């Protein structure tokens, strides 16, 4: 980022109680694998209404472990949306599987359940059905998971919800992460997300077998549970590696920060919603389309994206974007469609394969949105945006 950025698109909010929580861990016996992890896991599980929560080193690690827990491997297919961070697709490739995409709904910028249904029908005929589908709650708005879950039942795939943007969001009366319509839900606690642990992530599930696999794979595939060992313990030192896992543990320092942040999640989201509502009202008359919010969905508002209406706007996205950056406003773009990245082009994808995501991308700008953004700063952003659009 250039150093003239005064207002970033997103940032963390850390207060004295967060700092105290971290310092307390530093003064304690345990920096990792101590009591703060379990406490953070239990509190997130309770908040979301999920049976199990497994804390890991970052959201990408949570996606990777989730794919492994769902037994994704070579020869399998995983489908996600092109309008996401690359990690939602990369996680399948880590497991040796292949990736494909389902185009977005131009209203919500989320995976379209209609296009998913059509693609499944075609894939069924060709015997190329996906093992796992990874819908992403883009910007914090939950996907249309009821429809996706019905399709999962019909075609026999599992649902891995990438809710990196959406902790605290609600869908049909239940918290994101409750897994009412998903097998595993994943959060990221990167500093731009809703709550942070510095780096961190979590996988939530209601299935005890999936939870056990997630825990095992988080720590090298090693167990000290005599109930699952191949033979009797040889002594107090004894453990067994049952599978090829990873070191994807979170530290207690991070978990303590997370638990402290979680206490403020509703407060964070209330402010984000208020700011989003103020953007909605102020930008109503402009040639822009914010994400349409669907009935039954309560967004956590990780992002506030405006899609420039290319036909009505007199200025290009590039001009508006760089004009705002010059005013010290740290606008960003979420996302360059994953399938257009050079790495994915080499796998054979062409930009026009997913035209909705491409068209969306060409007009997308993320405006600053975070808990600490003041009304005055927001007024400044709105003013400058109007100016750049009419210039
Ligand atoms: C942030 C993010 C991730 C990855 O999370 P990390 O914690 O940065 O690894 C995955 N998916 C989406 C949609 C994200 O926004």
C-alpha cells in the first residue's frame, strides 16, 4: 500500500482488554497447547451453536484440514466460487484433487445455486460430480445454503462453508458456523476479518468423526488417546502417528486474543451494519450496485463492495479507484476471479468461463469498512466518491 493511505479498507480493533489477555498468557506457563486454546474453541462453538470447534494457525490451514477430513484426494473434484480469495480453491489442490468453479449470482456476488444446479445436472451425466462444494459467504453475507444443502443430498457431495468473512452473520435464524446446512464451516481471524488473532483460523462441525479427524490432522496425525492406538502403551512417553498430518496449531497467545475479541463480536458487527446502512443511503442515487441482501440473510459486513454500473458511470473503475487512493482512501478490489490468476490459467481456465464473476470484477471496488471507522471518515469517503464519479 502507498504510504499516503490514511483510511485502509479494513483493520483490526484492539483495546486494553485484548492487550491484557495476551499479556496474561505471556506471564503464564503455557504459550501453546495450553488452556486458552480449549477455552477459545468452546466459546466460538457456543457462540455459533456448533458441537465442535478446532482452532488452527490460519484460515487456509482450516480449509486444508477440512478437505482432508472430508477425504478429498487425488481423482476427486472440488467446486468453489471464482469470486473468492485463492485459498478457497488452493485447499483442494493441496490434497491432490482437481478444482472447478460455479459462477456467481450478479445480485449477491455469492455462488449461484441455480448455476450450481445446472452444472451438477451436466456433471452427473458425465459421471464427474464433485466430492465437496465450497461456497463462500462473500463480504459476510451467507450463501443460499438451503438450496445448496438440498443439492448436496441429491448429488451426494459434502458442503464446506468458507465463512472467513462471516463470523457473527446469520442465516435463516441460525448463526453462521452452526452448520445447519454445512458439514464443516471455516473462519479466518486475519486482522482485516471480523475478529482477529493475528493469524488464525477455525473449523467447526457437528459431526464427531470429522472433529476427531480435524484434531488429529492439526497435530501431525499424532494421538495420545489409548482408545485409538494400534497397541498397548509402552509407557508415559508413548504416542502414535496414525496419519500424515501437519503442525497447524494456534498458540495460546493468539487464542487468548481471539477469546477477548469474541466478546466484542456483536458490537463490531452492529457498527459494521450501521456503517453499511449509511453507505446504502448515501450512495443510493449513484451509478453503483452494492450487494443485494437476501431475505433471511444477516451479513457480518466484512466488506462493502460497490459495483460500478459501467453503462451509467462516466468514469472507469480504474479512474475512480486511483482517484480515491490519491485522496488517502485505501479502497481495494475483492476479488480478481481466481480462475483468471496465471496459475489457474495454466490449469486450463479461461477468463470468459465464468462471465458473471468477470463482469462483477470489472466494476468492483471495496470501500473502507471496519469497527473503528468514524462517521466523519465515512462522510469524507462518500464525498470523495461522489466527486470522483462526477469528475
Ligand atoms: C482470508 C480468507 C481466507 C484465508 O484465511 P487466512 O487466515 O488468511 O489463511 C480464505 N478464504 C477467504 C474467502 C478469505 O477471505
